[in-house]
């Protein structure tokens, strides 16, 4: 990307957040993590030693403007269109420090949870109206599920042999 990269995913998907940061570092980008839950989860993973990152790579949201656009990766919350999330506030031009630019590449690395389709569509519309390039599941191959496929689940059940198994997410 020639401009900033803004990637949004679930704050609990630390592996995906880490992957984004690794790619950002590969292309010499400073990393700005925005969203309380994402910051908390990432820094907790770092403190526990699950992720090894130098704290010097991180910048605060108020520092983003000090760097050239092609030197910045923003990893943020809001992939489900939550109205108080950082991505929503950026998309609606309400974020204190980050304004969406036509040169931004936005990556939404998640699928809409059933019931959130309207919220996600709203955010997508705002982002697209801003002129930014948006990569999302419906019109790109950017996202791969973080959930195990059916055969992987069967394998885990055969290996673990749990006394109880209760699916809690998904459709029939």
C-alpha cells in the first residue's frame, strides 16, 4: 500500500493482530494500536511472553500525523461496526486523531457475526464514501476464518474424547 494501512479485526484474535504487525514491520511501518480491548489484549500477550515485540515499534494515535502515510500501520477494533469503536469513529470522521484519507488501505479481517450485518455495512459505506480502498470478505479474499473447519473439529473430538461437547457459535 502506498498510504496508511488500517487493519481491523477482533481484539481477542491476538494471532491475527500479531500477523498484521509482523507484515507492518516487514515494510518498515510504525504500529499504532487503537482500541482499549485490543491494546489490553496485545500488551497482556506481550507481558506474558506469547508475543515478542520491541515497544519502540509502537506509536500513539496522536503521533500518526508525524510520519509519512507509507510508514504507518494502524491496527484497530471495530470490525463488527460497533458505534463506539475506533474504526466507526474514524469512518464517521469523529476520531480525535485519525481521519480516513482516499490513500488509505483499510483491511477488515473478520466476517460479520449474524445480527451485525447492518452495522458492518454502515461502516463499510462510510469508509467507501471517504474514497479509501477497503478489503473485506464480500469483495476480496482478505479474510480466512479463525474457526476450525468441520473435519478439524472432528479430529479434536477424537483426540481429546471430552465427556461433554457443546457448540456455542455458528449455525446448524
